[in-house]
């Protein structure tokens, strides 16, 4: 996909940041092997639809571009089903495949929590087809996020993990999340500036629709500008 070449440096910088996150998760698994059930082929959390940033969308598309052509076709067939699901709530959902113009109180209807549809990027054995290019949220899921300062940023975890221990009471799980998220936001703003001319704070899509975005000819709809943080008023 030639439309990613101009953002290659950004993808590399983001992957370096994500490697820090992966290192934290590997360390957590090493310290709590009996409390963390995450393993190759487990797709317990890879269900339904959820929002990701456009930076993650860029990363997802970079991984997708490396798949064989026949496999990409099969994945795109599944994408059409995901789009149809969202369009039951938002009939006008279309390119550039952004969620930001829709009311957040409608998200549950468009992306219901009870949806158990497997992610379009899972193979038949439950393995992620773009594992090295998966979004940050996929790397963080399953363990709560307690910053090295002690602040709890996310207090939920996978029901298969920490069944006999409270992970929020484990100092070995603390990590410099605030710093990581700040660096992620800076990279996102750089991508937004390249795409729109403005260092916007927020542009969100879904994993399936990230595969449809044309990053080389990205145009932000006029009606989105007034609803976005840092967008022109």
C-alpha cells in the first residue's frame, strides 16, 4: 500500500513506543505466570467492535499490507459485515470512516458490548494476523493500568486473569503509563497535522474500517471540524 510510505517514519516511532508496552506486559507475565492466562491463540478479548485512534489505524493498515493478497481479500469480505453492523445505527457511516461526528451516547448501539463477533483480523485458530502491528489497546488489555506515580488509570482486567489476587495491589504491575500515553498523543498529533494540516487531539475509527482508509488522499469532512478538539471553530 503506497499510501503508507510517507508515514513510514511515524509507524516506526510508534512501534518503538509500543515495544515499551510489550516489555511491561512480558514482565508482568514473568512475575505472575499463574495469574495471567494470556497466551498464543487466546482471543477471549478479540470480540466485537471498539474505537481505536487513527494512529493505531495507520499501524493496523501497515500490518495488513504485508499479508498475502488472497488473505487480504478474505479479511475485507469480513469488513463488509462489520460496516453493515455499524450502519444499522449510523446509515451514513462511510469514508473516511471516522467515528467523531457521532454522539457518544449512541456508541453502545453501534458497538454493543455483547457482540461476540471475532475480530476480522483473527485467523481460524484465534491468532492475530497482524500481531506485531496490533493497536495499543490490544497490547494493554487484560491487566489494569496503575501508573508509576500510583495513580490508577484503568481499573478493569480480563476475567481469566488475577482470579486469586487483586492486581491493583501489586506494585510490580506499575508502569509509566502516563508518559507512554503522552508520547502516543504527540505522535497522533503529528499524524493529524500531516493528514489535515492541524495537530488535532482526536480522530477515531474501528479496526475493520481502518483497513479501508486512504491515508494518501485523506480528506476530513467539513462537518467534523467543529466537533473535534483543536478543530477550527
